[in-house]
């Protein structure tokens, strides 16, 4: 509740101040959060050690982690402003390609699963999709305070985006796919060993959600990946990849594992390219036994 009542005036302020000034303030706030949130900082540092690899110097790891906090605060600025920004103005800040891949996936008539990770700027990406007339839904993990959940749902609704709480997702996702719509799913979520399926992610086996793979197998919906990331000018570049093609083996569990690994490999490549725009503030990899 405290976060909610702090968030409301900050979001209102972000809608009124010049964009460049908002981003400058966001950078400072990102540094403050990095300093005064030790738990989140430790998690991000551990994640970045996996992403950057054993050859990375500690200075590089800390610099990348700090930048991820800064970029996330800029994403919150975009969250505040997208619902009040003219769609043409927003699209003028984006250089993207691959729209034909989304159109081709929709031609099959069974809906599209837009599968990604907590990378780049999903707020602007969803707003651009909706602004171009694509019906878009997004599955979202609810937080503890209902006011924040309501704020997220209402702000997306202004853009024509339906936000589906994860606990009510299955039936509403099936309905959206039957209407041949696009449903966005973010799947990089830490799981215990008995959840999801085992996949290889940055050289280590971890558990990963199988939701997109299972939905694709059951419904025939196409899986489409892609990205939209911030560039040095605080504008955006992005790409929509071709639909993921796979041949069913007849073993649904095996198929789900194979499809999920392909999704994870794509996300790994993108995170490796844009590590400071991966916003994973929970520990993605389990600690080593001696660390536990």
C-alpha cells in the first residue's frame, strides 16, 4: 500500500514533465534503488555473473547490474506516459522490422503467443501493437496490493490492451486464441526443481515454465518471439521473429520440453546481447549447495 501511494504521484509527475527530464530523474532513482535495496542488488549481481560469464570482471558485473536498475526506472516512465502519448509520436521513436512475421502467424487463424522475457520495453511494444490495430492481451503476475493490480489493468485498457491476471488466465487465453488474437506471455520466472521442465540456460540446468509450449500444442497457436530494446538515444529498436516451427513427436511431454528449450535459447541470446535491459530482480539460478 505504501508503494502504491508513492507510485501515484510519481506516475502523475512523469506524465507532466519533459521526457528527457523524466529519464534523468529515473537514472538517479535507479541508482538509489540499487544502493538501498540490498536484496534486489544481490539477486541482480548473481544473475549478471551467470549472464556475463566467469571471464567478466567484477567492475563490469556491477556496472551492468546498476544500468539494469536505471533502465528499469526508465521503463516505469514509459509505463506512466504510454497511455497519454499520441500513438504516432510513440511509433516515431521505434525502428522495428518483422511485422510480416506476425501477420503470417495470424493467417493460420489459431491465435499467436507472443513469448518473451523481462527484457527491453514490453510497455512500448504492446502499445505499438495495439496502436496498429492488433488485438493484444497480456498475462500478468499479480502483486500483493490490489490497487497496483487495478492501476496496471486500467492503464493498459486505455491503450486497448487486455491484461489477464495469471490466476485467471487459462480460460481467457483460450478465448483470445480462438478469436485469433495475440496473447503476450513473459516466461522467465524462477521455479523450484519440481516445477516446469529442465532446460539449459547460460550453461546451467534450471526449471522453466511450459505454458507457451503446452498452449501451442493444444491449440495450434503459433509461437512468435521478438524484442524491443532501448538504444543510446533513449529511442527503441526491435524485431519480430518468424513463427517458431516444430514437428510433433507424439509425446506431448517431450514436445513441451523441446519447444520450451528453443524458447529459452532464443531468450538467452537476447539477454546476452542486451544484459543491462534484462529486469530480473529475483534470483534466477538456485544457489550452489555450499552457498545454501
